[in-house]
C-alpha cells in the first residue's frame, strides 16, 4: 500500500494541531500492514499571505518591514518547537535548521529591498520559504516519535515545471522519472519523506510555485509519479458539500463524487482543492480522500472514477459571488468573423479572466461574466480599444452571482433544466443569463446577488440534497 498524505496550513498553526497530525501519521506508520508513505506539507496558516504582503512592502523600499517580518516568522516557527519535540538533541537540531533557513531568507530580503524590485521569479523564491520552514518541523516531530524521516523541497525530489512563475505546470514526463527514482527506493526502506508542497523548480533550476493551494497539486503529482494507491488531503473541513452550509442549513458532506464532478465544483469556486490537482490522478485512477484531521470519525469525501450507482442526478449547488456581467453589443458584430476574438483578445491582454460567456444566434451581443475585481480593467480596455468601432454599446450589471448545478447524473436526462428554472421561478427569482456546457456536467445561470441565497436554497430542496 502506497499512501500520499497532504497537510494543509489550517492543520499546522499550533502545537496541538501539529501533534494531532503527527498522531495521524504515526497511526498509519504503525499499522501492521506497514504502508509506504509520503507526506506533503504546506506553509503555516497565513504565512504565504504574509510573504505576499512583505513583497509589496519591499517594492516600496520598506526596510523596517523586513525586520518585523523576520522577528515574527522566527517567533512563530521557533516557539512551536518546544511543545512538539521532546528530545532536547532533536529539538536543538531543528532549531538550528530553522534559524539557518531564516538567515538565508533574510539575506535575500535585504538584497531585494536594496533594488526595491520584485519579479515573478523572485516572488516565487520568496514564497518557497513558507513551506521550507514548515517541512523540517514536521520531520523532526516525527523523528521524535521514532519515525524514520527526511525532508525535501519539491524541487529536490525532482518536480520540474515550466517557467510560468506563480502558476507553474509540471513537465510530467521528466518529473515522473526523477520523482520515482528518488522516492521509491526511499519508501521501500521504510523512510517517510516529508516534502514541501507548492514549490518546484524549472529547467534552469529556478524555484517555481504551482499556484495558491498548490500543495494539493504537489500531492497528486507525487502520487501519479510513484503510482500511489490513495491520496489523503487533510485539512479542517469534513469534505466537499452539497452547498455552502452558511447558505443552506441542511447542506451535507458528499460521501463519494467523480473526478469530473469534483473538477466542476472546484473550478466553480468550492475552494477546497487546487483546480488542477485532479489532473495527475485522473488517468491513473488514484482515489483522493478529503479528510478532517480534527474529526477522524467522519469518513470525508472520496473522489474516484468508479462511482457506485447513485440516485442523485444533481450533486451540488454552488454560488459564485462578487461577479459582474458585461454585455457588449452592436449591429456591426453580426456576421463579422473575428469580433469575438478581438473582444477576448483585448480582455486577455489586460489579464481579465472570463468566467462565463454567451452569445445568441442573432450575434448582436455577447454577455461576459467576470470577477467584480476585474471589472474596471475590462471596461477600460474595451472602451479604449473597441468602443465606437466593432462594438457600439457596453452595458454593465454589477452585483450578480453565478449559480451552478453540478452532477454527472444530469447527462442525457430530460427535464433537468425545466426543474431548475421552475424552482427558480417559484421562488420569484429572475434569471439574467444561462449557460450549459455540452458535457452536461453543469448548468450555470446568472441572477442578482440579492437573490442568491434564495435560489441556492430552492435548488437544494428541489433536488432533495438534504437526504
Ligand atoms: N502555502 C500555499 C498557499 O497558501 C500553498 C498551499 O497552502 O497549498 O497557497
Ligand atoms: Mg494553504
């Protein structure tokens, strides 16, 4: 049995939480079946955000911010050692390791503030320290419990990515070869490698990061490289849910769900997993288990390919808030090839991410839904480049929400859209825009944000998701 376990920042920020996860690891390690195990460790809660803030302070030339930061981070990572490592020799070794890493970090920060410039590449280098500080702590805690461990960065075990700093993608062929030749002999000897999540290296040996929440991705990349039997993502939530429990009282944890459904849910903002983390395990069919480290009695959610036949057509209702709708139109758009391309190109060049698109067959307008934060950029770029030429009007609707109904059981079943929109109409909510992908895995529509909770509750009830 080969297991990859990932521990998120939410389970790493206090001595008692660290002891909880150490106990979990030990219980698997001591199992008589002696599984081969690899642990992937995130940064402590808030540390990644803190480093991003520091990078902004460095750009402003704020030298004092570095001192404050270093004091803070030293305190957080050193104080935690006392209660979690009993053996004084191991504890002082851990302390040395942490202080060395902080010293290296400080030297880099002092250099960066001198030029007051942060590039995507140097930011990734800075960000890597969050995980680099946490992995040795867990490693020494486990040694203190008699477990044979070694810690590594993702780069050291051979995860190679492209150079798209901040959102790098693994080059899977090279990565597979390197990671398996590094890790497989080690786990065969009973060593438990502790690997930093989130960080990797490109072909020039520069540090890269896999995007926020990237530790999930590290875990599934490793799992696919060593052909693991299962991946556990440990955090402080019970699992993926039928709806946001702060909207629907009767929201439930989903016991089992397919890769495709989980991908839809994640892409639609159920912020539990890195959006690309499912890719590496999809083909190899390795199940993913989302588990709560503080609620071991709860079985969590299992994401797999082979689903037991489920009676639920719809699995989950997801709301994405803080979005805005742009309606771009003009008679000149009708029958003119390249119109959509120039609109999207303009938005792409200005780094506006598009969430939803629809165009009716009359071709006289295109509706685009985007994050509210991107709205200013989107309007300015379209006005500057295209207004008065290809497009004649630009209407904006702020404060809208996207509601998505997700479930692979919808495919080929008649009447789902009818049920969705009847339920919505009965709760007196007006639908502004509708999109369904031809995969029929999801049906998404846009409504006023003030109607959002009402709509989600109505659909949760319509598809009987409380039961
Ligand atoms: N520390 C990184 C983040 O906060 C990666 C992770 O937690 O998975 O995004
Ligand atoms: Mg995190």
